[in-house]
């Protein structure tokens, strides 16, 4: 079949910019949405040095997670992902492997109201920061809406 | 002979200028992206599930570099001036939020001391910046 339509239309020499504008606007929107979200992390609380941080909560409901360099060897910067398999932490009065942390956290705090899900974290000064954050990550993954409060080790 | 009589009709959109513009935009953003990150070069810790730290408004970025030096946004701050500088950075922000971008090679001590400085400036909580491990191709 012969295409004759071209012969009737006047010659258009301008570039059709509609798809171009579409693409540019979509890109603009993508970047406007993505740029503010680039940062991710963990919200933690720092107790006031002056006030007694634990007075607010009843003694028996406090859950303390302590990380000692002797039980969890994360002194040097970590290579690769995750924590060393021999990393053990103390949750309440129990010594548990760090890998069990999400399950234990859920066991301890899962039954509480969301605003009472508080973990006090005592990390030793000599530990590697990334290792501490990975333990924070494990603790948060076990319990929804967990609040983490750092406390001093001494 | 009439114009267009012999030419085949071409129904597809000419995408060449579109590709030009998209590539130029891509280059612009590739050049801009490293400059959009504020602060010093920091090897942010990798973790599995960090959560979003809100948007830019009201966020005060405190970086701790590999050597333990403190930065607020793009400026290095001496520890003794830190409280003052933090107050200046807060300004009259209605809902300020401090986030710490610490290097993964630091000891927890450096981060804890920075948190204490932030606490002395009157903040109750901070955000600790991490990045998703998958973002590095893992």
C-alpha cells in the first residue's frame, strides 16, 4: 500500500520536544525524591549525663545489652559483612551469641507496648564502631519500634 | 515533482535529541553527585537494615573522619568549639535533628564522646548513619 499522506502535510522541520520534556521532568522528580532519602541509619538516644537515665522505668522492665571486647572481638575494623561468628553479647543476665539477638529481643520485648520497647546498650569504648552498629542493627531487626539508649560502660 | 512523494514515511520518533539531552543530564548529575554530599570523605559503616533519616530539613550533619576529627557539614570543628558551632548550625530550626556520620574504622569511644558533646548541646537523640550492605554490590 502506498503512503500518500506525506505529500499533503506541510514539512515540519522542528524537533518534537514533548517526549524530551517528559523524560527530563521524570528525571527531575526521581532526583528530587531520592536525594533527601540518601541517608539511612539508626535513631538512638543519649542519656543526659546529669540525670539518672533509668529512673523513668521500673527496675524489672529494663533490658540491658552489653558488649564486651573479650566476648565479642570486634576491635579491629571488620572485613566483609556481618559479625564474627564467635561474637557473644550479654542480654539481661544471659550470654548469647550475637546471631541469636533478634530472636531473643523479640522474646523479651515483643510482648510489650511499642513505647515500652527500650533497650539499654552498653558498648565498650574499645570496640569498632561498625561492629557496634551491626549489633544495633541486629537488635532493631528483632523488635519493631525499638528504642535504643546508650549508657556508659562504667 | 512534489516534495515528499518519493520518500518513505517514517512513523518512529526521532530519539537522537532525546538521547543527547538524557546523556547530558546524566553527566551533569554524575559531576554534581559527589559535591552534593556534604562533609569529609567518610567510609560509612555497612549494615543490613538501616532506616531512613528523614529529609534535609532540620538535619544537622556531624561527621567524624577516620582520624577522629569532627565536622559540621563542610567545616572541621575543634572539640572545644563544638557545642558553640552546633548551636550556630541549629539556628532557629524548629525541629533540629542531629545525625552522626562516623567512619567505620573508628572506635566506639570517638562516637560516644561525640554523642556526649551533642548531649551537652541539649540534644536527646541522634541518628547514626549507615549504609545498606547491598548498595555495595553485596
